[in-house]
């Protein structure tokens, strides 16, 4: 796991960015604290920060150049089948000088060209320069686990693992107001857009090939979902379960390869428990880690994590946190973020990563299972909307009541009311509008209302709508829930879940591996019919059924609920001065000119009222943006 950055100049003016290459790699030092390296030749500059995982010697340092001196690579990620690929190359007569996956990738590119990507099982962002051809090849992994940002103008192309690397290279800091509009709805920015005009996220499963001034962009992988093939799936449900266990066991085993201490996150939920159970098969006394919330018993799941740890005899560590512990790390998170990102659970991921890094360098996680196998409440709601029936109609018919009752994620009843309200709205919507509503924290109208008149003119409604249309392209009126899951894989997974884990783990120099996102598991998941994933009684059906023999029965007798940072309490107490006198003060809002003073004032009134609803999530999005603005734009 590392960080990469680079320059490809088209003109003499573009070469000026090469002088900032060292500053760019310094900006992402936490991604690779073990070493750094640079390669500069003519109009190309490549920078690398290394977090040593395989072959800890200097032989694994990057940039890495082949023996002939023609090809140079920088690579961020892990290739889990590199040893099999290496053996095949050795049989063909190739000699290796390190024990790294990086050298295998380089040799594969030399011998097979761009098509080699399809042979890789892993996650990555990479760049390979061909000195003789004067070309640059840039690629990103299938599921978007590792980020890669790209900027191009008439003089140069710049790229890097994080926005701060590109800012060090001098990208123009001009707000993309269409991206800001989507951020205010989703609390994150969907790709390919970023907060800056001209800077784009390379989409998952895509590559760029640059030669001269020509840039070719191509998708080298797409999730192979075909409803007709799903309908022809001949496996019985029992055979599907057996296949899933087999694929997951292989995936976990592949991800246990490391030359540094390794462990597994264990939250107490089904997904991380499955990963732990499988990893414990291959690793005696596996190190496992969880966090407990002493002040928030509604969200504390350490009881279930302990049961799994005991069952599989892991070396388990619980990091028991108070709300003060969480609060003490707020500004660590805010200071690391270099593009507005307001999923508040990032705070818990940051602390878990920080504490885990004190004991291991690599951790397995259960990320991806919810998106693949229908694990969210919105998936059950979608299933129920499509199925219809008296219960669904009854909830929808009480829409006025749900609007009036108090709503909150922090209590069982308040959360149910919140869910019923959103379900009621969804019943009267088509699949595209319903998906967008349930993915959003605020409607487009509410998000737009926060902007000043000048900002509204800069948004570009056609661009906002085009980006939304691209995101929702797979949803059809006569489709099924698999299309919702495919949309989650293209939106929620790369730009919320993966982005959160990458940012917070890399801030603490920890590598996180997600076995559910193995290409073989993903391809298999999208060959399954909806009824294998969800029914009236259970979400993530096949995962729960397939691994039931490996898990404590108590895990199946508890409701699933995610973690909620106690934002509302902080906003009304410790963070109130930050809201009223600093980041959301009338004076700062007016001087900044981005937001509407009256709209922000109304949000604050609602926040401090008896019925705040979900306004704290929107306030958090504003605080994150304002803090980012002060750090990077003033």
C-alpha cells in the first residue's frame, strides 16, 4: 500500500510542474512512511511513497525500472495472485530481482501490454512510463478500492492518489459547483467529478494511455451483470451457498499474504465475522480488533464481536471509546480530508485504523458485502416497494403522520419513523427518483436552497442532471433489485465506502483488504437471482445462510444497525461555538459568498429545536466543507 503522483508534460510550460514533484510526494507521506522515490526523465516525473508490505528490503522501493532501463513503474496496492503470475513468467525465462508484486506487474506489462490488467487479482492504482515510446499508462482497479485523480490542460497531465498531491503540483483550485450540489445531497462527491473543475477521478476499472498529446481512456472491466444469464443460473440455492463459501475462503486466503503483522477488523456484524471465521481457518490466533462505544450502548456491538473471537480463538483486542475519545479526533479527520467528504462514520474508522496500526500493518475488513448481497435497510425497502401488498400500502398511506412525528437515527422509535417517512415517499416514485432520494441526505431542492444566488448561477443544472443520469443509467422501470445493487457498486461503494476506508486507513499508514471485493466473488454475486439475496424476512440472505455453521447463533438474533457519531450532542454543546461564531456564522457565510445566509440560519434554528430530524447530517456536511475551505482555499 502506497501513494503515487506524477507529471506528463505536453509543452515547455508543463515541465514547470516537475519542480513540484518532491512536494507532491511529501504531501502524501502518511500513505507511505517507509521510503520515497522519484523518477524524472525529459517531460515525465513519477513520485512514490512506500508502505512496505511485501519484500521489506530496498529491492522493493519505487519507482522501479526494468533491467533494460526502458520501463518505469509506480504502484499503489496489492496483487494477491502475483506469485502464480510470477511462476509463469519464471518458466518463460524471466529473472526477478525482488519478491514484490510490483516487479511482476512491470514484467507483465512489458510482455503483454495493456491487456495484462485482466490477469490481476487485487486492488491498485498504477502508472508505467515507456521511455522508448514516450508513453504513459495509468490504471485503476476494478472496484475503485484505490483512488486516482487526474488533471489535464493544454500543457500537462497531472495525477495522484490524493487531491493534496495534485494541489502541491499546482492544479487550479476552482470550485465545481455541480459537484458541490451533489455533495450537499449525498455528503460525498460521485466520480468522475471532484470538488475542483478539471480534476477528475479515474473511474474504477478504467485506464488512460497517453502518447504525445493524445490521451485514450478505456474501460477494461465492468461488472458482468446480465439479467438473461441470471435467469438461466442452474445452481440450486444450496449449491450457490457452497460456491460462495469456496470463493470467499479462497479470497481470504489470498489476502493473508504479507511480510508484516496482519489482523482483521471484527465489528460483531455478520460481514466482519465471516471474514474472521475464514481467516482463522488459515491463521491460528488471528489478531482481531473492534471498537466499543461506552457512552452509546445502542451502537455498541462488542458483545457479539467477543462471541466470534471466542468461537474462533482469535487474539482479540477491544478499543473501548467514550464520546470524548471520538470528539478528540474530529479535527484529525477534518485536517486530513482534502476534498469535502461528510460520512461521519469516517471518525470511527479513523480511530479504529489508528489503534489497529499500533499492533499490525494490514487488516482485513468486511466491506462490500452490503452492496453485493443487499444488506442495507434501503434494499429491504426497495424489495417491499416492488413487491407491494397491504403493509407497504399502509405505511405509505400514513405519510402525513411520519412527516409530523420526531425522527432520529439515535433511537429505535425515532429511526423507525425516519425510515417510514422515506419509504412513504419512495412508494410514489419511480426507480430512479426513489434510488436518488434514498441515497441522499437532502433533496436537490433543499441542497440548492443553501446556495447563494451567485452560486446557483454557477451550478449548471444541465451538468448536474447529466451526472445524475449517468449514475442512474442501470435502473429500469421493469428491472429488479440487482440493478439497484449494481448502482450501489458504481456509486456508494467507490465514492463513499471505499473512499472512507482508504482515506482513514491511509491517514494512519494502515493497509485494509476487503475479501468480499475479490473479482471472483463480485462476478459470482451478480450471477445470482434476487431471491438468493433477500426475502421478506432477511437481508443478505445467502451470506447469512452460507456461513451460519461458522458463526455464533446470537448474531442471527439481533437487529443490524450502523454506527452513528453523536453529532447532535456535540453541535448543541462542544461544537456550538464553531457553528455559531465561526464556520457557520452569518459573518463568515456572507464574506465567503457561497451559501445563502438566511438558509443556513434556518438550518441552525432547526438544529437547536425540539425536532431536529436529520438536520445534523446536513450541518456536518457544511462544517466539513467550511473547514476544508478554510484550510485549502483561503
